C-alpha cells in the first residue's frame, strides 16, 4: 500500500531528505526537500510519480533555508514561502503552468502562505515593520485582507492553518499568557475560539486546530504537560455542530496522539506515540475504527529530533494519504499510501 519517493537532489544524511506536506484531489503531492548543502527546495509530484523541483526567486541557498511548498489545490496551484538572500521571508503562488510569483500583503516585511482552497483563496501570516504578526486572506483576484484572532483583542502569533472550499479558516493563536487556542473563522469573518476539553492551562498547553473539511469538521490536538521528554497530547475532532471528541488510537501510550488531516468523509490521519516512545501513523475511519500506519522502511526507534517514525500529513477525498518517515539513519523520505 506504500509508495515511497524522494525528490531528485535530496540529501542522504540526517536530517536531510524529502518532506511531503499536502495532496490534492488528483493525487498531486507537494512539499520540500533538504539537499546535501542543507538548502531547502520545493517540489511537486504529479499523480504519475514525476517530481518537479523549484525555488523562489533569489532564494537562500544554505543554513536550512530556501523554498517550501506547503499546499496545492484541485487545479494544481501551489502556495508556500521562501527566504531571500536578505533573510526576508515571502509568500509565493505557483500557477499550473509553472509560473511562480511573489505574493506578499502590501507593506509587509515578512509573510508566509499556509494554504489555498479550490476557489483560489490563499491564507497565511505576515508582519508589518515593528508590528505584531497578523493573518491574511488573498482572494483569487489578488485582493488582500487581514485579521487578528480573537478579533479586536491582543494575541500572539496567529497562524491560519487551513481553509476549506466554503472559505472557513482554522488555525491557532497564543494568548498573552502563552496558552494556545484554536480558532475557526467562517466566510463572513465571524470567529469562534476552539478550546477542546482536557486541554492544559499551563504555559505552552492548550488547543491547536490543524485542518477542516468541507462539512466543517475540525481536527487537531490538545496539549497537557509532558512526560519522558515529550509532550502529552491527544487528538480531537470537533463536529460541525460544535461537539468535541477527544481520542487516541488504542495502541497509543501516555504521550498520546495528534490529528493532522481530515477528508470530507470524516476519515482522519495523524500520529501517535506508543509505550516505547516509537511514533506511528494512524488512520481513523469515519466509523471510529483505527488502522495503524507504519511505512515498511521506517525505523522503529524512540522518537527524537532525528527519529520521527511514520508521520501522515494529509488525506484527500479518495483516501490517498501522504506523509513522511525516517529511515534507520535518520534520513527523511516521503510516502503515498492508497
């Protein structure tokens, strides 16, 4: 069921390699890779398996900096960000013909696109000179809007993660005490703060929303302390009616799990850590049953900054899952699971 791949030019020593981040309805995959000189480059892999690499204009070429593709919509338009030679970060939009354009909010001194929906609406975060971080929306005609979360209040580092076809945006922000909260903003701009039950209340604890599907189901994780050097986290699902379900796969140990992606049928993918601190992927079926996902080439080693195990990132409406894993040497490789 696993098809493994690496972008051409990807490095072969830890922590180099290939990082798949998103998949569209047609099975095209985007992400980034780190080469042998520690330069970061973007890639797109079409549904026949051909990989194309690309970079932002005058992107940095060292020190784990460069270009990252983070999302692709149904038509094949790609968004992401790159760091230029002056160490300034820019959003980019890559059209289906391969044309890449810088797409920064006006007067921003840094920006990073995080997602694009099938209507061509882009979201991301940015900063004015000497100002706080803000979130932005770019329409398919190129018009920019900005927002903060919660609206009209002081918060730190709002990050919009995903936007669905209806224009609903989810993400997270930190309040002034350092507590993380999820948020949902609908197409009219109305915001709902998301605090899942069981989330901790200490510095660094809280709720993070990572994905939203067409019907409005939100997934993510709660954080509540740490154990064995790793955070204690649990997956959550918020139904369109606002009902929360906090869960872990049955094989998860005390450190729990994280829900990263959800498709329109309600299938959820994420990661969990077992009692031996080994990280695995999971698929939670719409009926609530679980499938454990371990790439056959993944190292079954305790989780560290080098050893990541198997980590699914996104699932499309056909059930295709993409993600990454680390081999016994700590090199990152990517997979497609069908």
